[in-house]
C-alpha cells in the first residue's frame, strides 16, 4: 500500500516534487516530511485514503508558514 500511495503522489501535479515519506502498518499510513501549502497537506492525506489507507496520520509540515494578513491602520 505504501508504494500505491507513493505512486499517487508521483502522478499528482501538486505532490510529485514534495518531500513526503510514507510508512504503512495495518492499513494505517503515516505521512512525514514537508509540503508547500495546507492544501498540499490535505491532498496528501486524501490521496493516501483513496489508495486504500484506513487511517492516515498526517505529520506533514509546511515548508513556508504563511504570514498573517497585514492589517490596515
């Protein structure tokens, strides 16, 4: 199953070049590494579920934390 998840990441336009490590034990996928955005983080978990993971432990970190919007004064 880990290889199926990695293959889905490879074919994903958003995830193919991200540094994501996949470990699977008893159909529970654990994702570690870094991604570019919150959307990429969510997509990685969704792709793992769609590849057959029953549960996903999403421990992915963001490469760049988004800065809060500036407030007008």
